[in-house]
């Protein structure tokens, strides 16, 4: 007598699914979304603005250097807002201008930042400390508050703060106490906003770059001693560029990072992994 097959042990066949070759690309599609990028007159801010626009976003770039902003906005078909982000009144003008011209913002990238003194911690002047915190920490917080009602009304949004490995580890030979404090503060702000605003599907994350070539770091890369210092302390055998950071921002800005919030993503060639 032939035994009957036990249904529990029948071979399971995976249902046939037709591959969608465009599915992966759609995860990074920002078509029609309005984005604000601060620090848009140089370095990482420019690279981020160009990448978001290439992905389909309508991008407003914000910085103090109006001539550079105008050129970038022209290239990407975006909007230029000349503004001193260390001035609360200037910060308050940004989001209403964007919402009135491009539409309600769904993406905010806080890429503006500066180190306003090279004094050692014991000698940092109060004016420089406050100026650094105002630009690097207070302005991103105020902008996040300003975009909140628009993102809530839209049913979600993404805020990406640009920090630094200086907010996670000390960097020997480069005094930057107030800068490091401001960048560490961004990670704390990120985690808190992510939890408070999660119920509105507003995601908040931070990208913490390591060293990469820019206007500010160019002299360090170009000097023999500085170049050797960077090569010795960066495990990956390549020189970092703004383009190396942009991928992480794109991931977090759109649907590819839809289940990621409250995180600080380090992009540093392995510097902090040593």
C-alpha cells in the first residue's frame, strides 16, 4: 500500500515573482519633493543639493554667499536664499520663503556649519563659542521646528543633520572644543526629535563625515605632513570626497531609508573604527 504524503512535509515552492528592474531605483526617487539644503554655497552642501536635484527634488539652497548660491540654483533649477543662519531672524525667513515658492518642504538637510576659532579649549573666547553653537546647533533646531508643521501636514518627511566625527571622538592636533560640542549636540537633538516626531512619520537622522577634501581641509590634504597624518589614520586606502558622503544623505532622505530614524551614520573611511 502506497503511503500518502503528509501535507506538513510537502515541498514548498516559492511563488513566481516577476523581477522589477526599476524597484531599487524608485527607492531613491525624490520626484516632486521639496528639499532645503543649508550650506549650499560650497563643499558638501553643493554636492548634496546637486544629488537631491538629480533624484528629482525641487531644491532650495541656503547660505550667505549669494553669488555662489545663484549659480548653483541655476544649474539645478532650484531656489537660492541668501541668509545668515547665525541670525534667528534670518533662519525664521527660510521655510516660509521656500513653502511660498516651491511648496511645503518634505526634506531638510542641515549641512551648514563652521569652526569659528582654532584656540585651545582653555582659551576659546565666549563669542566664538556662542557663534559656533548658534550656527551648528541652534539653527538646525530652529529649521527643524519650522519644517515640522509642513511635514506633519504632508504625512511625513526626512531631516538629515550633517555632523562630524569630531562629535564622537577627539581629534589630536586640531583644537575644536565648541565645534565638537555642537556636533555631539546634533546627535542628541536627532535622537530626541526622532522619538518625539515618529508618530508623524517624520524621520530625523545625522550623517557624521570624517575627513574629506573641501575648501577648508584642502591645505591639510596638500601638505606633506597633513596628507601623511590622514593616510595613517584612515583605514580605507582612498582620499575622501564630498561625493562619498552624499550617498548616505540620499539614502536617509528618501524611501530607501524609510525605517531608519534617530541614528548617527558615520561615513569616515574607518577612522573611528580603529
